[in-house]
C-alpha cells in the first residue's frame, strides 16, 4: 500500500530524535491542545449525564440522553480526525447507530440508542481526558522551556498514551462491528456479480440460441410454403433447419454448462475439473484429494475459479504444462493452480483475477497470486469448507 508522504504508517512512526522535526512539533501541538479539547469534552459529558439522568423520570429525559450520546459520537469523530492528522493514528469509523432499526418503532430505536456502546465510550473518553489533558499541557509547556533537549522523547511517550486512548475508546465497538461492515461490502460484490452473470446469460441467449431459433422458425415457415410447389427445396430447407437445431442445442448446452455443469452436480469436483482440464490447450495434471463433497455453493465457486484460471493459462501464459491440486485442510478447501509460463500475472492485469479475488472474498475466501516475471505462476485459493446438507447429498 502506498502511503501519503504527510501521513506515515501509524505502526511505523519516525523515531524520536533530539532534533525537533515536524512530527515532534505536531505531537507538541496535539499535547498543548489537549487541555481546551478535554475541557469541552468533560463539560459536555457532565451536562449530558446530569441532565439525562435528572430528567430520566420524565418523558423527555431518555430521548435527551440518546441525543447526548449521538453528540458524543460526533465529538468522538472530531477526536479521531484530530488524532489522524496530528498523530498519524488511523481508526476505523464506527457504523451508524440507526442501521437495522429504522422501521421498528420509536421505542426500539430509543432502546438501541441507549445501548449504543460507541456513544458511551465516547462519553467515557471525554470524562477521563480532563485530568490527562491538564497533565500533558503542564508537562509539555514546562518541557518547552526547561527540558527542551529531551522534549521529543517526552512528547513521544505522552502521545503514545493518547494513541492508546483513541484506539481503545474511539474505535468501532468490537470485531463484530467491523465484520458487519465487511459483510455489507461483500454483499454488494455478490449482488454486482450476480447481476453481471444475469446480463451475460441474457446476452448469450439473445445473440446465440434465440437468434438461431428465430431463423429456424422463419426457415420452417418458408419450407411449409414450398412443400407443395417445390418439395425438393422444402427438403433442403428442412435439412438446414435440422442443422440449425443441432447448433442451437449445442449452444444451450454450453450455456447451461457455464451456469452449472451437469458433471459437477452428478460426479463432483474431480470429474468436473478433469473435464475442463481436457479442454485446456495446455496439458494439465489434476489431483483432487477430497473424501467428501463441500456445499454446492462452495463447490461451484471452486469449479469456476479453476475454470477461469485454466482459461487464463490457455490465453495468456505461454505455458507448456500446468497442474491443479485440490485438498481440504481443517475447515478450509484449498485450490492451487500452477503453470510454467512466463509469469507476470497480477490482480490488476485485466485477466479476470481481480474478479476472482472479489468473489472469493465475498464468501470469506482468500486469493493469492505468486507470479514473478519469467514464471512460474502459482495461484492459491482458499474457501471455507461447509458440509453438504442431507437433502443436497441425496439429490446429487
């Protein structure tokens, strides 16, 4: 990842030195600003708690407290931005409070607001910051005049505590919330992928089988008209129509195979991968070491991942041989496709690898490409293993 020159990696801050560089001055400015910011946060916290608790026996007390928690969220956001700009601390933004509760009534939204962990931790942050703000302001101000030779080290030590406070109290509530955000992003990828697949199927039907069937209907209509006047011409037209039917059926079979091949449903990954390997322009060795079959969705993603990778090998690699290995390790299904081609494959290279990475990421998968210039290329994919349901196993 390329970092901005004005914002270093927060885990790799420049080392503290005796010289007062720009990062030291930023840290000093942050520490001196702690006092006025802490006063504002402390006053706000005391007012919210006292007014909310004092009026909780009335109708407006709890809504006021919820509003105060929302305001604490805003103050927490300002502190995250201040820490990001002055200390280089990057903290994920918490998810909005109202998600999932918009249509569940007033009291459900009220209760969700009262339970908001992000707001309560922001209030706690504002409460405990006052003594810390007084301490850091005093120490920094005195050090500017008395201990300035070692001020960079003092500033780094004090801001290390500030960084810990911001990460501990102003970050998203827990790993579950971050996971929800990831799943929402993955859901968008799945929806986009499904829409693209539907458009592809519609385009293939419209340009292929549908066009042939229309031409077939017209040809049979003409043959019907010539049946009495020119039987020989009608026979030729029927023969042509018969050929068109064969071609249309083959196109429909290919389209159905692209949606979900019958051999995968009937015989599993071993036979299905061997079938697509036989159509590859490069000799492919397939090794599938699975005692059982994963869930249909996982099996389908594994099949189409290998299919896309073998197509890339045929089109782009210049390889003389390739191999496909599939095995299970714990609760993960692993795929590895290797070729001895020229290498240089990248996720942003326009070969469809980025789309595969997005598809696997949408189901908690992992997609890794190792392709140095000159080869060989090794693509490793991991998918979560989920057992087939009894009904699906019987159907298969």
